[in-house]
C-alpha cells in the first residue's frame, strides 16, 4: 500500500508543480469589496449516544 500511496503522491506533486491556476466559479451573490469575517453561529446539542457514535466514526478516520 505504501508504494501505491507514494505513486499517487508523486502524480499529484507533478500535476501541481509550478503555479496553480485560479478556479473562477460563478457565485450566487456579489462578493464585497472588503473581505469580512462576520458571520453567525448555530448552537445545538447532541445527545450522548450520537456523540459516542460520532467519536467512533471519527476514530476510524
């Protein structure tokens, strides 16, 4: 598996040598002239069972 991973890593390092092109995707809204980090947050609770399941899932990754 290590040799295959190295081969894949080598491919992508070769693919992205030099300058990486900018990907201009269409937006659904106009970008502001000045970047802002304003935003909002949503608070929620997760029960113990779901928290344990999420932790198990994360540990597998």
